[in-house]
């Protein structure tokens, strides 16, 4: 999906490449280049990518914000949820972000943020019939994950949000 041409695996990420990628993310390069470097770092060191994403968050454009969105939904938590929600609800095509939002809603601690994610997904499913099946599957996964976290209220909200056929 994002930067498929720049997949870097941990075993081939030498110290010199890693430091070069780190420098690119932190300096004034084009957002596309910074996004590719941040994505590569996220594949090798998700914790470091979280730190760098937080530093880049305020001054980024679409390409970089998409990578930050993916990093936050994978490795982030409650503090990153408002950013994720903002990116999802303002995206021109939120459908490609829906699975990641569902993943995050499945592991957040704050039920308010979980409810926001569920509602955003429900609106997406209601807005376009072609998305309903996939959104319903995401909501079922959220329900399952919330039950594993002993959050019956959010699980019930996810189930209620599923759009009937």
C-alpha cells in the first residue's frame, strides 16, 4: 500500500543505512522522501518509528501523514488516537485506512476513543454500499478484540454498528 518500492527488512538495515534514514526523516526533505524513510524505519524498529512519527506529526503533508497513521494504528495507543481519528475523518478516501483504524480500535484502552473509531467506521459503511461488507467484517473484529479485553460495552457498540444486509 504505502511505499511498496521501499521495503527494508531489519536484517538488511545496516547502521549506516539506518542513520541515513533517520537523518532524512528529521530534516527538510520532501514529504515523499521522509515518508519512505520513516516507513523503512518502522519495518526495522517500530519503537523508534513511533518517536520519529511524533516529531513529524505537526508539519507533514498527505504522504507522511499516511505513514504516521499506519505507525500509530499499529504501535500507538490512546495518545495517538486523536491524530488517527482526524486523519481518518478528513481523508478523501478513508476506505483504504479502515482496516488500520479497526486494528487500533481493537487494542485501545480508552473506550471513548474506541467508540469514536466504531462510529467513524459505521458512517463509512453507511455512506457507501460497496464498503458495507468490509466495514462489517472490521466491526466484527473490533467486537472480538474488545471482548478479549473485557470491554463488553464497546463490543456491543461494535456489534450494533454492523450494517445489516
